[in-house]
């Protein structure tokens, strides 16, 4: 696995009387999750042309933020601190070259749904939207995350997808190829906020809430073995790989959402990185 975590000290680009340091752990690229720490921060807002959202701040000014797949080259953070001062930071975001992924052999009715299917799609969208707007006080995300299944990556996050020659929305997660029936593990501990069946696009799908507005998504399952409201521990088997919904071949679609922003799920693993852990130790006194 290749990922690089960086810790930067970025000084305010504005000439505030007293410049507060901002620590960042993660990659400053489109579609990435970042762990950040702002001195004395009580409120952190990320602002660009795609989002203007407040991210929950934990003790000692730590917060998780997600960079949008299409984030512009410059994203502004506003950090409000306990001294009632506001510091502005401009983050330079590296653009990604998203691939075009052509998928052929998809059942045509899954590419151009009719009215009857649209009703099913609306049920799916409503359920998913409700699950991804869950906001809990859980701190499960602090434990870090693991891969839910081992396998070859068969579809990257962010790819522009073309099904049977028809362009569709960018890929909202990462596909991991594995044999049908392979156990799928919970990437992190949390509470199941959706265990839905027979969805048009995602088939059988589970969404787990980890706190901080962060959820992970597991789709196209052959079978789910947890239900809404269940609490799961990291590594627990929650279902089995399948190809339900709009899937060609058995694989797990693994997704992640923070504050409603989908990001590359593998960047969750950055939280386990030594330097991110160091940041966590300073804050929570973890070993
Ligand atoms: Zn997928």
C-alpha cells in the first residue's frame, strides 16, 4: 500500500497579530481525508466553491476534514479560536488526474432506468442520504481503520465512469475485487445506520457511523449479517462479497463520507500512520 502522510506547519497567509500554527496530517490532494490541529481551535470551517462547512473540533483543536473530489486548487480554512480570534489559512490542493473507467456488459436497464426503477432509486437515495447525515458523538474513528477485504483494486475512487458507452457520475468509492462469499469486515468500530436490501445501484448495502460525521459504506454484498442499530467492532464480519445491484463481477464497493463529502476511502488508513498517531497521542494521551 502506498500512501504518504505529511505533517506541515502552515502559517496564516493573513497578517494576523499572532499567527497560530496549523498541523496537517494527510495528503493535500483532491478527494483526501485530513487530520488537522489548530491551536486553541473551537470551530473549523472549510470553504471553497463546493462546500462551506463546519467540521467538529475535538479537544485541543483537532478535527477531521474531507477534501472534495473536485476541490479547487485553493481551499480556505477558517479557524475560530477560544480567544475569539479567527485565522484564515489557504491550503494548496494538488489536482488529481481522474481516469475514465469504461464498464461494459451492464444490464441495460441498470444504465437507463425506467419510471418504475426510478421509484426504487428514490428509496435508495433517501435511505443513503438519511444514513450519511447521521451526526453522533461517537469517538470510534480515533481507533483508526483497516481494509474491509483484501484484494485487487478494480475501480478507483473518483473515476469518471462510462457504462455501456453512457457517461455517469464519478465513482464515489473504491472497488476491491474478491470472490463471492469472501467475508467483509467493519473497517472501524461504530453503529450500523443502514443495512438495506435489494437497492437498484448498490444491491445489499451497509453503512456504519463512526462519529465526527464520518461513515463507511459497503455495497454489492451477497448478504449482510448486521442490521440497523447494531454496534460493531473493527474487524467484525458484517457481510459477504457479492455482485448485487449495478455490479459486473464480484467485488466490494467501499466508500467513505465525512460531513456528506465522499472521499477516497483508503485515506482513512492515514489516521493509522505514525505521524497521525503522534498527533493523536499529543491530544488524547493514547499509547
Ligand atoms: Zn464501486
